C-alpha cells in the first residue's frame, strides 16, 4: 500500500509525482505513454522559453527531474479501479496497484479530422487544435475552422480577434448553421461554406479544404471537433463530471469521492500545460496534508 498513486504521465501526472516525492511520500506513477503533450510541435506560452519548446521536450525534462526521486514508474494501462477500506486498488495490464490516495491525470484526446498525414500537418503548424495556445502564431493569416457543431462558431469568433481572414467549414455544410449563428458570423466578418466538406489535406505549406468541387487554401486550419475526456476511471469510482465529461474538482483538486483527486486536462478548467502543472502542485499538496504526519517512519531517514 503506497501513499499515493498517480495515473497519467503527462505534465500534471509528472508534476504531481515530483511534488509528492519531495513531500517524502511513497508514490507509484502509472504511465501508458499516450500523453497529449507529445503532439505539440512547439509551445510559445510555456514559462521560461522565449523561443518556444516542443511538448516532447517538456515531458522529457519532467521525466528527468522525476528520476531524481524514489518514484516507482509502471508503464501500463489501468483497466479498472475500485475503492477499498484503506484507499484504492487499480487493476492494470501488469500488476495490481494499491494506494491510500489516488490522483487521476488521465487527460484528453483531440478528435482529429479525417485527413491523411495528420501528424505531419500538426508538426508543420498547418493543422492546430488550441487557439488559446497558439492563435498568436496565426495573426493576420488565412485561418480556417473545421467543425460539426456550435463549438465551431464560437471558435471562429474567438479567432477573429487575431485575424480578419477567417472561414468556417462546417462538416455538413451551411445547413448545420442556425439563423442566429449566421448573424453572429456575419457581424464578425467571418465567412462560412454552404457545401459539405469533401476532403482536407496538407498542400505544401498550407492546408486544402475541398467542398462541392471548390478548393479553399488556408495557412492554418483549426479543428473544432471536440475532445474525448478520459474520465472513465473517475466515473467508475463514483466521481461526478460535468456535461462535457470533465471531472468536477474543488479548489484543492479533490473530487467528491474521498481520497480521489484529478488534475490536468481531465479536470474542469483551462486546458493548458502551465495550468495542468499548477493544478497538480495544488492536488499533491492537498494529498500530503490529508495523509498527515508520519514521524516514526520518516524521522532521521
């Protein structure tokens, strides 16, 4: 029975494990190796890196820092989780793991567009997912937004602050837009396509959207198809989630299940690296305080 189990090897999970280890708590980190951060080609709003830094580099630096502490890392998937008298038990593809406290940092996954070579388009910056992260990089450029629902309208309007050249591509075409949505787009000077999207592909240093035989080229296309929130373990343990699947947490990142915490993109809030790491620090500090002192075992060692 370890003090704390952290599930997730992204920025939130790694930061939480570092904090807990520095609090002299026994920690197991379960990492399936599928963090969203690996897909970020370069972040320009991660603190301390004026020229930007890749998501993989951030992850590698945190992993290197974690290796300075006696944290056991288990590279596997968690299949099930259950509450016990003393805490939590996880069934994994390798071994059962038990902890007095459980922190879920299981993140989210972006729903990609149906197009070839998605990864190369992301690496080239012609396909993007997060305007909060990188809209500054598209200032004044020809920007497209690809969506299948109202979220696309909101994202297009958000991006209008950064460029006057915005086109909204609805997967099903113009009929997918309500009258009030059309008015909002028109008032903001945003174009939209009336025909369904036939295909999307990288075209040199730009991205090509085909609709009813017409080709539109954009410098960057934002995909607004939504996210898959990995909150299944939290739900299975009885934690409440909001309408979009994010785990509800309090100011200490505690869920409404005693001893269960959530941090990073899986919890309700702003999906940002810095926010994920800050939330993890808050959660780890709360876990340490909740576990209480362990003087006989810790003194002099």
